[in-house]
């Protein structure tokens, strides 16, 4: 492609640049045609002065219904009462722009999740002539994000607790999250099955990943320990952080007959010594 | 042999009692009688209760086991429960029963090892 | 194989407790309950059948397969014309049975099942109904 330097007159003749009027016409065409962004103009006090087809589609108002009304019509009553609209214009005035994501209200009172940019429009002398408001409907994206967050939370809470054989005779159970009834039952069944299948004498229950202990979680832990002992294995409880230790004492939970340690390493040492106690008697018979 | 009866054999210095899968109350109470009879006949130092076939432990079964263990203890012996099934362990925990002063072992083999090692101590196992 | 959806076991002698257990195990397994869930149901049935035998001498256990539209379940109903329970709330409140044979083991059975209802009148009898739903 050959690049030449042309004079403005030449450029205009080419059609490569637009006259001021044609420019305005094209920009208006942009505002009227664009579907994804609702573009409106507010006067310096926040009253709607121009409207667009996209704005009508998004917010439900026809131009004759909304022009001249205050833009707080798009906000929830609580937000208006808290002065949100006033604040937005203040920020835009002061800093040139205001950006936000939040719920907006349509004419039929339904809500949509919007991304909004309010820009202060100043003339060459710097006088505030009004505000440009560009709104984008992000409801679908927000719903997807919310769903993903819910699922991630569910997965984290419902995820099967892994049971890992760290060496012959020791099963490690790294608990993550809170222990509710359902999880405890699931865990007990799987852990006991694994211990009996492999004839492993020690279950290393690590609670480093348990954010907090309440009475319910502590009871579930105690029950799990009881059941493990019934099948002939034993438990070492590790990952007992200072905060957890404090909670356990304050709740009056008695773990005095359980081997507990603050670190997994220390717990592993205890577990290994438990195994040695198991091994020695057999050796004595050979 | 009737699958619902208890088997009692002496192995080394302990009594090995094997419980059937779902004993009725009469069979469960026979546990006590048979254990006491056997301990009378043989010089045994303890009892290993093999529960590996047992599918249900209700409060009556648990009570009889606890009482039997107590009697064995009074006679200077120790009771080891071996091979409890996971589902039984879970329901026993949820039912809230106590099996008395008993130790537990994953298998009869381990229980025999445990019983042998305890005998090596000069002190009584219950101190 | 057809699955009957209801049945009953008369509890008249002590061996009937074991008969009730076996019937319940059979039904629970056929309804698709897992090993541990079945153990819970059978243990609860054992406790409640034993109550009937111990306190009333005789009674009946009725079982019923249930469906609530989303899940399948099993209902067990124990009825007797025995002395009745003077204080149901107290019977349910007692501490976990320590296997000492004291108390009725009702808290234990309640713990093992999903739902429990007790209707009792002194001098007339007792009806204990329990349900378990398949997860």
C-alpha cells in the first residue's frame, strides 16, 4: 500500500475524512445503531436530555416517556434514598468520569445488572455541559459468574475427602472445609472401609484445612475417632493450630484420650511409633 | 455346623470366640455362658471376640459383650474385639453403646499378637 | 423379581426380634439402601422390636416402601398394646444408652433413622413409626 501525504482538501474530496456535519451524522448513526451499549445524555443536574434506541430496548422507556425525567428513575428506591445518584454525578464532575456495576431498574420494575460509565462533558471553556451515560447489560455474565461461584463453593464443600496411604499402615485424611453431618457420614464410611481393607492401624486426620471448629464439627470428629477405634485402628489428629486449640478448650471438648499434634510432621512421627508398637509383638514370636 | 452358633476354641493362651452374622438373643446370651465355661475348663489369659462376620450390633448385643468383658477382667483376663465391620462400627457409634473395657484389633491375627504381648507384662492389663 | 411394597412381622417371642431384623434387612437391601444405611435401619428395627417384646410382651412390626416423588424410603411401624410410655419426651431425652439395658433406646433409634413419631397412651399401648429415605 502506497502511503501519500494529502492535504485536508484532498482528503475530503477522497471521502477519507468527513466534514464536520458528516461526522456528527455518523456519530449519531453510531449512537442510534449500536445495540450493546445504551448511550444517553444527561444535563448537568442529571435530567435525561437525549435517548437512544438501545436505551429504550434496555430500560423499557420510550424517548417521550423519559426525556426530561431525572436519571434516578433507573435506580432502586433504597439507592436513591441513600444519595447514590448525587454521589455519582459528584464523582464524575470532580474526576471526569464515574464507573460502576450494579442493579438498575427498568420501566416495568424488573432489574438488570449493569455496567455504567458516566462521563462529564465539558466544552472548550471547561464548562460542564452535561453527562454522557453509557450503560451495558451484564445480567447474563453476572448470572454465569454467580453460578460459577456457587458451584465452586459447592464443590469445595462437597468434594470427597481424599484418603491417602502415606506408607504401609498409615492413611492420611486431609480435611478441607467444615464437617457437616453428611460429609462426616460419607467420610466415616470411606475411611473405615479403607482402613479395614488394607488393615491399616493408623488414620492421620489432618485438620489444617478446617477453617473453624464448632461443637458440631468437634462432635463429628469425636464420632469418627470412636468408629475408627471400634474397627481396631487408631487416630492421630494433626494440624491443631493455636486458634483451634483455644476453641476446643473453650467448647469443653475432651480430646485427652486422643493423640493430637499441631503439625503433620509431628503427627506422622506419632503414627510411626504406633506402628512400631504393632510390629514388635509379631517379631517377638519369630 | 449351625452357622448361627458361636464357636469357642482355645488358641495359645487365649480363648477365641467367633460370633455368627446375625445371632438371635439366645445365641448372644450364650456368649457369656460359653466364655465362662471355657475359662473354667482351660487356663486362658484372655478372650478374643471375633466379630468379623457380625452384621448388626444392637444395644443388647453390646451390653452382653460389655458384661462378658467385665467378667473376664474380674478373672484377670483381657478382652480384645477383632474385625468389627465398618457398618457395625458406625451404627454402634451412632447408637451410643459402649463395649466396655475392651481393646480392639483389625484382625484376629493382630489380636493374637496383642494378647501375646500383653502377657509379657508382669502387671495386670487393667492397671 | 417382584418387590412387595408392604409386609409385617408379628413379635410374639424373643426369636421374633431376629426375624424382624432379617425381614427389614431383606426389604432395605431390595429397596437399594447401601450397606451402612441398611445397618442403621436394621439396628433401629432391632431396638424397637426389642422394646415391643420387653415392655408389651407382644406386638407387630409393619413395614412399607415409600416414595415422596423424589426419593424412595422405608417406613417401619411398631405397634403394641402394652403399658404405654408415661413421658415420651423424657424417653426421648435420656442420655445415649450405655448398653446397660436401662431405658428404651429410643434416642438411639431416632438417631439412626431420618424421622420418628411416637404415639402412646398409658394403659393402652404404643405406636412408634420410623422412616429412612434413600440418599
